[in-house]
C-alpha cells in the first residue's frame, strides 16, 4: 500500500485543518510497515530528561503529577493519558486526561506563541479512568472513560461546563476521532473482544443525539466492511459489543486518528495498527509486529497514535521499550524517541502543536512507576512538515 501524502495538511486559522494528497495508491492488500532507518537518523544518547532523540531535537519537562505547573498555581493531575492540542490565537492549548478511578477528569495547559506556559486549569472533574479521547472540529475535547459501561464527556478547553454524552454509547471507551467529511465520530473499545464503532450525530456539531453503529466484517485482517446500528447504546443488559451478529472483534482497541478519508486505530492485544479506507469501505493492517521480517519488531505495546502534517504516523508504546515509533508514508517504521529508566510506565497523549514543530506527550507513571509520578514533556525540533 502506498500512503503517500495521506496526512499532508495546512493549518487554516484556529480550528480548521485542510488535508490534501492521496491514499493507498496501489494494491489494497499490500504488506504492513517494515523496519528501516528513520528520516531523522539514529537516536542519540539520553538527554538530561532521560530521553533519547535524533540529532537536532530537544526535550523539556512541561508538568509533573502533584506538582504545580510552572508559571501557574495549578497542580497537574495524576496518570496523564490521552491528549490533544488546540490553536488559541497565536498560541495553543494542550489538553490531557487523567486515568485514575475515582477522580479521573482532564486538565489543560495554555501556551503563548513562544511555547511558554501562560495558565493551566481543570476542564473535567469527578469521572472515572479517563484514558484517551479525541478532538472535535468545533474545538471540544472528548474525554473517554475506560470502565465497563463508561461514558464519553464533551469538554471545553476554552471555557464551559463539561457535558456527558450517553448517546455515544456506554462501553469501555478508549479513543475517539472525528470525521468532518462523513460527519461521524469513530470510537475504539479497550476489551480483548472489543469493537470498532462510529457515532452518527443527528446534527453535526451536536453530540446529544444520534446513532451508534458498529463495524461488521469477516475475521480476516483485510477486506470490506459495513456499518450496523447498535440497538441499545446504553449497553444494559446486553453489552454493545454483543448486540450485532457479525460485528468484527478487535483485541484491545486503543488510539484512533483520522485524516483525509482514512482512519487509523491500534490494538494493543496483538500489537497492530489498522488502516480503514473510508472511500471504499475496506480495511487492512498498517503494522503488525508478527509480520516484521527480518529482525525484532520496533513497536510493541501499541497504544496512542497521532499524525503530523508531513504524512507520518507517531505511535506510542504502553511498555515495550518506552518508544514513540514513526511510520512514514512509504510504510517504513523506526523509533523516533525512547524514554530511559521508566520501564514501569507507558507513553501517552502524543499531540502536535498547530505549527507542527512541537510534540507533546506524557510518561504516565514516570520514574516511580506510580500514577502520582506522571511527567508531561515537549519535544522541539525540525519535524517534517
């Protein structure tokens, strides 16, 4: 498969991203990504923050759990998880979930045009194990509860009360990705027999009502699919994943990312990145660690995923050797960074600022291995744009 230019984009104002280019120009059933030298070269020795980066890149600590965010009076939350960036005039906001239960919720840090912290605040409180989520085109953050019959909460980084969105289904939510073309939101489920869903709002921009649908497909790793309505999105007494015969099972749904008529999502249980072509309703594998040949798979513990404007996917590891790996448009995979000395943690919340020259992410449990030891970082450098 040739994914050339699948994410090539330009930022238009505070909230609009325009995508161009083409997807999958070639065989629909080509081999998944294989190891290769990365576009930025080899990783250098660990820096003062314990992060190994390519030459020309630098890291900084933005926030630590249970410590006041520098330049503010706000104490950063435990177990930072899924995140996203929002344009805010000449600056931006980074939003991060808290994967603790009870408590959960989400926080936001506002930066000026120089990348200096201006303020920080809570945008969601008193929820349960908020893991990943997704950004909407109307600049809200969907914070998802990773508990049985969990909810999606729509939060407001720019101010406003968070709202529970039960119409989007009650299940073990993980990530969400908005598709402005089809006017739907894709949703992953973190269960060993989880499903891949989409929510079709009655009115685009209003998530209070609509239809929850599930992917229906065969058991193969590639093929065609359809969508079927979930009869009871509340998931009681029958769980949503058990309501539609023929719905496709996925082993531990994690990160989810949309761009240019394609949605990618990851499954941690089998270390795969799935690629769904929405123009012809087909799916296949973008990466599978069992199909790496020759050599050792560079990416294990497959988890959160995001993309850059150049067309590169960045996939974070839950465990593994604590790397964010990069999958290029020509299907080559390599480590982009590695965190040293934090083997009891996981990397979460990768997200680029609007200009695409800063990558934010967290080590959920840091050096302590505890949810109270989370560290949120920023990497700056010559990212391909």
